[in-house]
């Protein structure tokens, strides 16, 4: 297993697998795809709450897989987007100006 892939390569891989398994036979509902990502994060929270580290890690992986699949399916260059957003975040105030 090659774990040294770029984020865009992971997107292509995850999207390719999802296509092979029939998840892109018709146009995807983006809202539904986003909610499936949220569901994986909720499942990770449940694993954390139950102190089930293996399940926690697996559900985090599922969230990334769904994110990468969506990026691949929508042709999003996620590396470019993360780099641009990270640069914008550098200019934001401490805690984004919120008092916590």
C-alpha cells in the first residue's frame, strides 16, 4: 500500500474506487455527500466517546475518504485550495478575533 500519495492523488484514488463501486453512476447530490462526511465525523465522535480508538481512527479515515472522493468527483484541486486558505488564515487575528 502506497501511503506517500499527494492529496490530489488520494482524491483520484478514492474517487476512482467510489466510481467502481457505483456511487457515481448518476450525478451526486453534493448536500447528501457533505452530510455523509458529517456522519463519518459523528461516528468518530461516538468511537471517541466510547474510548474505542480503533473505531475512532477508522471513522476519521472514512471522513477523509468521502472528502477526497467528493473533491475527485468535482475536479477540485484540494492541494491548491488548502494552500490558498492556509495563506489567508495567516492574516487572520488571534482566535480569529473571537473572545473565548
